[in-house]
C-alpha cells in the first residue's frame, strides 16, 4: 500500500485497497485518544472512494459541537504524530497533518457537526462512490491537471474546483 506524500508535490497513485484498512486503524487510534469529544470520524477525500486515483494521503474529517472543542487536542494528537495548523485556509475548521513535512500520511479536518463544510465532505465522497461515471470524470480531470501543472499544487487544486463545486452544490447527486 502506498501512503505518504512529500510536501509541495502532487502525486496520484491508483486506488489502494489498503487505504480503507489504514483509515480503520487511524480511526480507532483517534477515537481512543479523543473519546466522546469526537462526535463522528469519517474517511473523506479521494482515498475514501474505491477505484479513484488519489494523492496517497488519508483525509479524515471529525465532527465536533464547536471547533473550539478541538483546541485541547493539540497535545493529544501530537502524541500520534500530528501537527496543528489551526484554521489555515479560513474555512472554519481546525486542520492537523500527520507525519513530517517530507512525508505526510493523514490530513485531519475538524469541523462542526451539521455545518456546510461537514455536509460537503460527506456529499462529495458519497456522490463519487455512487456515481462511477462521475468518479471516472473526476479521475480523468485530476490526471489531466497533473500532466498540465506538474507540482503546482495551487493550479492543480483550483483546476478541480468547478467539478467539486458542481457536486457539492447538488447539481450532481447519487
């Protein structure tokens, strides 16, 4: 199983069945450390969609009552290898990354339960799981963007945004 990505690079690998197992292990560790303060722990992002090529980093979303609930987690998660980046994108989530800069393995997104951000993570994942033709369209787009933009992460991410927005806005659903 391939898991881990050097910071600043864009790399796509074919879907790895071991990603589900890696998530199950990570979820169990997070649940043990965070206890009841984590309302839900979900595998999101491309590694959560069988058959979809992805950057080899697990995306994990954790629902909380309030993002402030996760502020005491910094020391707890440091013990599991995570670094806190706060609300680095201004999206109203607390972001953590696991692993050193040169080999990230997990991105952890802490968001309020019931928020648009939480719903977006789940809707995008569930739609790609349910719609093979959309999954294939997304995969082809990602490969095209990687070929065109190489390691320009910003251009790669921005190039995906219209399709992602179309799914999240409900224009395409299972």
